[in-house]
């Protein structure tokens, strides 16, 4: 099943700078060859369900291995059965492109 998600992963107990942790997640997303769009408060990711959620799991494992004792994650999940719609297409439909 095709899925698009908005992922906001917040390491807790590591100080105020989160960029090293987010960079490690971006590397994992790229290794999984998933389409993504980095935002200021989260990352949109799309792909096959198993691949996307394996990626989320790997992100958690990587951030814990970098020393984060706790992670708070919010996740929005979007699926459709009538057609495969990329998140870029959704944005374009709103902007009228």
C-alpha cells in the first residue's frame, strides 16, 4: 500500500540543537530511497507502507544510538485506495499548477 506521512521526531534529553539527529534520519530516508520533503517542523515521506515504517523504525534506532534516551514522535498517515497520489501532486492541486 502506498502511504505518505508527516514525521516529527523529537529527541528528548539531548539539549536544544536537534540538527545532528535529524541529519541522521535524513540519511536513513535517503538510504531507503524514499521521496521526502524536509520542513521546518517535520518531514513528509512517501513510499510503500513497509518501507516507510521500516524507515521510521530505523530513525528511532539511530537517534537512540546517538544518545537520546527518549524520543517523542508525532506521525500523520495518509493512504488512498482510489489512486496513487504523490504529495507533490497534492500541493500542486492546491496551488493550481
